[in-house]
């Protein structure tokens, strides 16, 4: 893995796991493309479980970042390191 990308991964892991740090959808996907070199898309949902599989089901507007095609492992890395932290509040 490229050293710059690995450094970004380490910065993400260092974030406070109780607070969502994404900005808005217009900034997230271009940033991920810049960092990883791959395109990502947003999926929406009206519910999520946050933190662990046993957490209560939340209602609302949420989005998930997914690779448009196979990426360099970022998506799998993120899911493995932050399970049940893929659905974010819609920034509005």
C-alpha cells in the first residue's frame, strides 16, 4: 500500500469513534478519489445500526460510501476496522 494512503488510513483510525467526522457529500467523494485514485458513490438508507450489531435501529436519512468498482482495498479496510460505522447522517 502506498505510504501516503496508509498515512490517511491511520489518520482516519485516530478519529474519535463516537463522533462522525465526514463533511458533506460534495466533499467526501472527491476527497476519497484524490486519496485513493478510485471513484466512490453514495447510497442512501432510512435506517441504520451504529456502533455494533446489537445497537438499536435508528430511523432517519443516512448515507454509505461505496466504491463504484473494485478499489485498492480502502472499502474493505474501512469495514474491517470500523464495523457498523458505514452509514452516516445525511449532512444537511
